[in-house]
C-alpha cells in the first residue's frame, strides 16, 4: 500500500495521537525514541496530512505495544 496520510489511515486523528503517545511511553531504545521524535515532529508540522507508510505504522505499533 502506498503512503497514506494520518486522516486516511485512522477514523479520528486522536487515534494516531494516542498511538504516538503510547509509543513515546514504551520506547526502550535510542532508535525507538529517535523514530518517534521524527514522527512527532512531522505530525506537529503537518497534522492530519502527515504521510505514514505501512512500515512506519508497523514500527509505531510495535513500539507502542512493547
């Protein structure tokens, strides 16, 4: 699947925001923290129009569910 925006992937932007917050709390490595910081920065800049790939979403969910 191509890169989609947050609003295209989630019914509500708050769902992505909550997932990002959960990942921030669960991050256990420097790589995880850097990855999440990059996503957070993009989300703050572009909001619901932030593009996220399947691989990025998979990593974000992995980190959030550790």
